[in-house]
């Protein structure tokens, strides 16, 4: 039987909240840094889910988002490469619905059941666009989740699934427009959300012969906290003891990633034998029933949603967030000329070093060097190297400098020479940093980010960041 073998999540470090000058929201809102997007957050969640897992059985990767970096180019192959998955796999995107994460999960389970894949990595991520000062801006957030699906070693088996497809113009975003549009609230809720979610959840429980009291945890997508409570109560669940916290006020609705992220939160506190019912909404509704197995006790530690939510830093002012989103022009100040666009040919030629962050380890003396060279810098052996992946190795600052005229959206740009544990050294930009804390010897971890965009190309590469405790 298909089930979830492992899970992971990602929440950006920075938050809008009380203490952020100019922010009027009632709670906190995680916001992607200027060099983050749905693709980079998807990589972080996927790597979290792959901790302690053998990657060779992963035969497919399904990536769901409503905020893709390219209109015509898939993100899934980027994510597969950055996670060091094999090239001989199916990697594809699903878009245009906030229900994409759970639809991908159903497709993954079907592939496992049919025997066309041993394991499927389901990744969902969104950086939700919202108009400045709108209610949507206050209720949404940025984040990602990843679920590794297989039929061996499952921590939660998929017991049943029900889905309804229903065409309703409640929330939509026309091509070329930056923000979603919505229809009148009562129409959206009564004809869409409440009716469809109740119908699909009730049908699944009826088919399985279950009542609300038989479900340990209800995971429920909702547009806001009030509607979340109303729907859970209408379905007959005890809101205090049976319903997964929707995390409005600390996470917000993360669109495509929201239901999978809440499922991760439920799995983080689940016990063997628990039944989890997940209900998702968007152009219809679907419901999925899980049963937690004793294998959950053997899952290796990971950051997960709980760890990433606990690791945070408050943005000092609202204008910084607007600048990151391109809604406010930054102070030009002193700047260098704009960079030329990256070379597509060079990116392809150097993809193992750029995307997978492979260095080279000398077979003769063991020296690790990056970027890979034909001649060892220590023993001068020629063409005698093994590939070594540096992206998931701990690192530390050897030396650094600060560039105040780099033209980035977050000055100064910190450029450092970093040393990897076990050998290897490279030049890297430091992101998600507090200038006052940067120092020689600072522990670092690698993170996949966007360097810059030019001529329609997003130039992604690995940066270093202080270890998120």
C-alpha cells in the first residue's frame, strides 16, 4: 500500500510582525528573501524530506506551485538536480491550482500502486502574491513542503482518497496580472468552499464507515481562521482536540503548499495508529485519509515545519519587504553597472558544479577542490579525481569582505571564502545574515538561491547562510 515514507518543510527565515515598522497585520507572516522563490523553497523542503533517505529509489519528482519562476520552463528538473537525484527520472510541474499539492500526492500514490515508480517525491511551494495593505497580504505566507511517497517503510499509509472537480470563479489570476482576483465572499464560501469540502469529506468517511470521532486529526485548508473553525465544526470535529492548528498568525495560507505543510505539522505530533484526514480546496475539493504506522518512530530527525517556524528573524521595516517584492524601488545610491545576462551554454556545461555543487577529490592525496580542475593543487596529479557533493556539508567562514555598491536588494553583499568540513574551499555569497554577527569561523550551511535575473534568465547558484538553529 502506498504511503508517506518521509516528509520535510521549509519556512523562510524572515517575518513581518509586531515590531516591523509599517506592518499592520495582526500576526506574523513569513516572507521569502529577495533571492528566494518557489523553486529555491522547494529545494529546501525537498532536501529536508530526504534527510537519512536513500535517493536512488526516487523515480519521479512532482512539483506544484502557482508562482513559478518561468512561464515556459519547468522547475522540477532544477529541484531534482539540486537534490542530487538521478537524471533518469520523471520530473514535472503542476500549476494553476492551490490544490496542486494534494493532486500530486494522489498521482504519486497511483504511480506507486501501478508499479511505475518505487518512490515519488512530491514538492509544493508558493510565494503568494498579494496587493500591498490588502487583507490577502495579512492572511497569506510563503513556504514549502515535501512528501516522499513509496510502498515500503511508510510512516503513514494512504487509506482512501475522494475528489470533486468543480469549475467556479472564486479566486483566479489572469495571465499577465500580478495579483489574484476574488469574487464576492458569500458566493465563494457557500457555493464553493463549504459545500464542496463538506461533500468530499463526508463521502470519504461514509465509504470507510467512519465518523468524526474516529479521526485523530483533521488537516484542513482554509482561506482564514474564521472559516477554518466554521468548516471543522460543521463536519462534527472537536476544534480543540481533533483539528490541526491552521497556523494563521505564524504561517498564513501558503497556497499550493498550505495543506501539505499542515499535514507535515500533523505528522510531527502523530502516534502509531492515528488516523489523519486531510481536506484541500481549489477548483473542487479532495480528501485523503492516512493511518500512521509504527515506522514513524524510526524516522530520522529533520527540521520540519516545527523547526523552521521556531527559527526566525523579524524584518525591521515594511519597506524592505516591498523592495524585495519589486513593489518599491530601492535607493539607487552608488552602484556598479548592471550585470550581463548569464550564458545558457556555460550554465549547461558547468551544471554539475553549479546545480549539484560537485567538487573534486584527488584520488592520490585526498585534496578536495572547487571548482573541479584537471590538476590537483597539492600533489599535481592529473585527471585523477572523484566527484564529491559539497551542498550538504557543513562549512565555516575562512575570511570575508562586504560590498556596499554591489547593486543587490540587501546591502552590503557579504562575500566570503568558506571552508567545508572534510576539505574543500570556495567563494560564496552569505545570505540570511545579520551583519553584526558575521565573523571568521561562523558555522554555515549551503542554500540554493537566485543570484540575479537578466535577459529573462534566473541565475541560480548555491549560497552560504548562518546555520538555522
